[in-house]
C-alpha cells in the first residue's frame, strides 16, 4: 500500500479527515504521542488498525473526541467525577475509562463493556476529529511492542506501506502516553500512569470527597507475559511486552553519584569488549524532560545500532518520575541493578 506523507495544511487535514470517514487509516500528531486513527464507529476500519500494528485484538483502543459534549454520546451517564475530571484536564493527556454505549463496535473496545475516551489538546488532532465527523479510535502509531512514536519520522519508520496516510506534524510535547483513569467505580483508579499524576487527579475530585487509587498491577515490577495468571492489570495493554529497543537494556538505581560511577564502569567494560553502549541519564528532577525524550532516545539508539543501553533510574516518588519509570522498566524487561 502506498502511504501518503501529508504536510500539515488545511487541505491535507481535510484530505486526512475524508480518508478516516471513508474507513481508512491515518496517523496524526497529538500532544502525547502520535496516534493511528480510524473511525471508532466502524468496526471494519478499526480491525485494520490491529492488523497494521500487529496488535493483539483484546487490547482496546482509546476513542478521541473534539468536544466535551461528545462524551455523552459514548457513555450512558456522565457522573460528577467525570464532570470534575473533564473540566480540569480536558482538552489534555487524560483518558477516562467509562461504561460504553451499545453502538460502539466490539473491535474498538476489545469486547469490553467499557470504553476509553480522551479529548486531546493538540489542535491538529482536534481539527482532524471535527472534520472527519466521527470519534477517532487511535492507539499509539507504532508497531506493537516498539517504543511509542513522538516524531513524525518514527511513524514513517514503523508504518510506511501499512497505512493510508501520515499527517507529518510536529514533535509531541509530552512524549509519553496519556494517563488512563477508570471512572466506572466510585473510586477513580489509575490504570496507566502519565504526566497527569495521582496528586493532580486527587486535587480535582477532592471537593467530591474522593480519593484516587492506583491499579496494584502498576507495582508488580517483574517480567510477565500473557500466560501469567497472577497478573491481571485492568488495562489489557499493560500486560504486553512494550517499548522494546533492539539493544539489551539495564537500569541502574541508587544514589546519583553511585549510579553515575556504575554507568561509567559498565560502559568502559562493555566498550572494551567491542560493544556499542548508549547511556540515558536525565538531570535530577528533570521529570518532564525525561518524559519528553525517553522514547525518542530509545529509537535513536536503534538507528545508531547500539548493543547495550545503560539507564539511570528516576525517582518514582514523583508522579511523573513514576510514569517514566513505568515505561523504562518495561523497555528493560525489568532488568534493574541497585547500587
Ligand atoms: O496518549 C495516548 O493515550 C495515545 C494517543 C494516541 O492518544 N494513545 C495510546 O493508545 O496510548 P494505546 O492504544 O497505545 O494505549 C491505550 C491503553 C492500553 O493500555 C489499553 O489497554 C488501555 O489504554 N485501555 C483502552 N481502553 C480501555 C478500557 N476500556 N479499559 C481498560 N483499559 C483500556
Ligand atoms: Mg501503545
């Protein structure tokens, strides 16, 4: 299939919207990562997204809308918790898992009776949704298991020849995927951490007398696979192998000066063996920068044919640090060295 690479112009956004409305697949920028979009109400179109990404079909998609009012068309009841969260964080990098309306195809929700909904802040994304006239189902626009794409060239690398078009926009500002919060129960629960943290969410629902919990599966830091019966995260996507760079990867955790010394030592040892070693070490408290750069660094190392990646752990007591560590641990297959 020939993939159209489209510069972002008004005409091209209209062309991309027409392709989506016609059941085709278009990748587009959002503030978090690039998405691979299809008409969320067209099960056949959504089915093609799974095929293009090589994605397991039980993994539900996030449905993207352009206006807050559209939420009421996707879920039977908009609760006060949902109101408070959408007033505070939409448009922006927050996905709410809500009960779904019957008309939403099973392909979109992986057969669940809930649906993840997000209103992105990115203007190109919102124009595309508005012009296509339908909500857009969009997972991250990478081959399943690869790092999420934060630049248009990442999407080209993974999906050229597999989808109909790519809107070649800007680099993504946030760099990690949206926070996913389940609001189907009385207590909102974070299923995937992101730049909007537990503290941020609690502040927004505090006036309703609510706390926010974390899915306990987020604290299980060991390799796992689909057959691991003890491990049942509520977001199906959290159980798959993710973000894997081509190189072997090790995280070094501990006091910063010791971490730096250990990285220098391991780097020298491995270079002496002829290995090409890449280092990821973010500045102290530079959590947002880390989120912004992490996936792009993994992809850069792939291009540079790095054999081994040594990464300094981030402080997981910070909410954004925790979110980046969630991705870093998965990329490294949970290999961590404490110094
Ligand atoms: O920032 C983002 O969320 C990006 C951009 C494109 O918007 N999208 C994204 O989609 O990261 P994806 O498909 O790569 O990740 C969606 C995550 C998966 O872990 C999935 O299992 C979970 O959200 N999810 C979606 N719908 C769900 C539902 N109904 N119940 C539980 N988890 C759900
Ligand atoms: Mg993804």
